C-alpha cells in the first residue's frame, strides 16, 4: 500500500468495525406500563402506583439504513415502539384476549411481540404466586412472523436475549402473498369461516386471538394483502392492532380501512397516538388520589424524556411524527353469538 492509500484503508477498517459493533450491541427499550391502583385496608383511599417499565432488548440485523423492501425488518422503526407502549398501557388487550395465541405480523426485530410475551410471562408468574390460572395465560404463546430468513434468525436471537421460553414462543415464516384470498365474511360462507393462515412451508396454522402489526402497510398493495391475512389468521371475535406512520409516510395506510371492511372486518381508526401520549396514560383508573404531585411530575418528565430517547433510536423518527392505528375485529358468526 502507498502512503496515500493507507489512511483510506484504516478509515474503511474503522468504519467496518464501528458498523460491526452497532450490529452486535443490543438496544434497550423502556416500555412504560399503566399505573395500578392500590386500595387501603379501610377501602376509603386509592393511590396510583407506577409500575416499572418493561425492559426489552433488541438486536438489529443491521443498524444501517435499509435500502430495499426485503431488508426493512433489519432495523427498528417508530411504530413498533408506539404499539409496544399501547399494549403495555392497555394490558387487557393482551391478557384478556380471545382464546388463542398472539401473532405478530411482519415482526422485524420483534419489539411488539416481545413486549406481549413479557407481559404474558409476568402475568403467569403472578398467577403462580397467587395460586390462580386463567384460560388465556395457560396457553400464552407468541408467534413471531416475517418472510426474510435473516430477520427470522434474528427474531429467534431476540427471544433468547430477553430470556423468554423458546418452547412457548415460535418464529415462523409468513408471506402475505401466500395467504388465501379473503371472501366477504358472512354466515352463509362456510369456506371463509374455516380459513387458516399458511406459513412459508405451506402448512396451515391455527387461528389466533390477537394479531399485532407495526409498520406493515408500507406499499399500496399491502392494504389488501394484510386484510386477507387478518381474515385468515384471526378466530371469530379476535382482534388485530395495526399501527404505522400516517398516509403521508406509508402508501398502504390510505386504503387499509376500506380493504378490511371489504372482507367483513370491523375497523376503528385512530390518529391521535402522537407525541401527546408521552405524558398521558391511555388507560386511567377511575379514581386517583395523588399526594405526591412533585414526585409524580418529576417521574412523568423523566418517563417522557426516556420515551423520546427510545423513539430516537429508531429509523425515520423525527419530532412531530404522526401515527395511524387500526383497531380491527373479526365478527362472530350468528351461530356463536
């Protein structure tokens, strides 16, 4: 090597080493939980107790900006952080879901599914202490799905990184294009009611009680593809939460509600899950008496700062980033009502 080329070679080696370290070092996300309400022994006073945040560690496949559709799951995106917060602050969505597993579509690095898995594990541990077991926690599996082999390998890595039971949770290849085309859902269509989702090996899989999807509406054809997949994947009465950037950031968002309704799913759309949620709780107890306002305000400010810091770890996040969430329900047939 010449003297002139030596600095360039050293700089390149340093860049590669830095990128390697970025790939190897996991990110830690602090997912805020809903505050609980304690009642005094006299039953006359209630006090809000803030639970510690859920600590979720995430390995990215590659910390650099993704360049193609196939590697969008290599990195973290803002919607996964927001959806994780939403389910942690609305725990009944996960803990009291319809019977069946939890499935994360287009899981990417798996933050949302990992949050659900930790919530279910914590519930199961508490029930063991209390000597109670509910039907939903007895089978508390989370199924992480994506279609990229490297992403699937990284999902398995992240399950182990968070010390979750690998026997209770699974990583499965799922491609939206492999799912059966959904027919209009009604009581006369027996074939549509018996649909199940299909993995990338062609195996038909059992329907689930809850589907979670963060940033899975990236392209215009994703609206119909995801709607078809939800009909196939959900049990009757099941629920799906699909959250991403607004239609200015994601092409598939604009037509998604209509696509869901076209296949018989019920949809509510929310566009208020932006920065204002950093200092408010989405699910509040009915009565709270707070005698420690100064401490509470300080804790709230610290939590908001941590939340902004976590969002800043993701690709594409900026101040004022707007989210759209679809709360989707698969109706029960008349025979089961």
